[in-house]
């Protein structure tokens, strides 16, 4: 009876608090030694508390570093939406001013009939070079060569500057491409009247091209389509230039 009563009495585990038999040497729940002196247990508990405190501190530092890294990555991703080498607010205002100036420049084709800009002297040089370089591929290609070169050069410059990540450079070349189309539309619209002076005389390119393609009766419509296409490309370039300037201003103002 005495042995049974002793077994019925329970001792509480000083580590986890679970009840164990008096004769048990190890706790059934946490498997720790129940015979360890109290002083030793206090030392072990203090060591465990210090270890736990160190782990908590390390976790807090780790979480803080992760949060800081996430915030830095978020800021970096926002900065990556900006054009590379976007510059200062001064350069952003410069882009907006440039957009306004180019729009005024474009408006000259609306105000003046058969407008010939300073850029068209460059276009004319490439136009005549096209006749020269493509003159070996038959009459049609030779007559078309001036227009091909006049568009190919600004397009090639735009692609080159785009690959160099020179945003303002390739955007201006897009504008140049559209402006060249405006010049071509004037030349094409002159196919019937042939009032424009020709370099070196000779046959009118677009009179020949529209006659061969049976579009000579639709000369005004052809010229209008070319003009509207060039205008659309010009407005696209203006949008790109202005958008980059506005994005820089917004980001700079939020910092």
C-alpha cells in the first residue's frame, strides 16, 4: 500500500510543469532530468533565457534587414522606371521646353503651304544620295531610292541611339523621321502640278511612282495619308519626350 501511495504522488517538472511520478528520473513530456539540483537548473534556465534572448534579437535584426532590403528594392524598382541618366529637374524642364518648341516647329507645316525647313536641306542630301546608291537596281528602285534613303537614315539613327540607351537621342530621331514624311508628302502632292523646283532638273520622282502604281489620280489623297502618318509619328515622339520629363519631375518631387 505504501509503494502504491508513493507512486500515486506526483512531482511537477520544473522545466515544463508536467506531472511525473516521484520515482521518475526524466520528465515524460520534455525528457529533462528531474534529479538535477535546483541551483544547476537555475543556471541552465538563465543560460537558455540568454540564448533565447539572443535568438530573438538576431531574428529582429534579420527581419529588420529584410524589411530594409525590400524597401530599397522597391525604391530601386521605382527608379528603374525612370530613363537612364534622367538628370535633374533642370533637364526635365528642358525636355518640356523642347517638346513645346518642336510642336511650334511642326505647326509651321499647318500654317504654310509647301513649307521647307532647315531639316529638309539634310533630307534633300540623303534623298539625292539614295538615287545614287540605289540607281543600280532598276528604274523603279532608283526613283524610289530618294524616299527610301530619306526615311532610312533617321530610322537607322533612331535604332542606333536606342541600342545605346540614349533616350532623348532616339526620340529626336523619331521626330526627324516624322518630319521627313511631312517633306515627302509635299513632294508627293506636287506630282501633278510639278511646281516645285527639282535638283538638277529631270523627271519628278512621284509623278513617275504614282503613274506606275496607278495612283496618279489619287495624288491629293496619297499626300494626305503620308502627311497624317508623319504627323502621328511626330506626336508620338513629342509624347515620349514630354513623358520622360514629367516622370522625372514627379519622382524628384516625391523625394
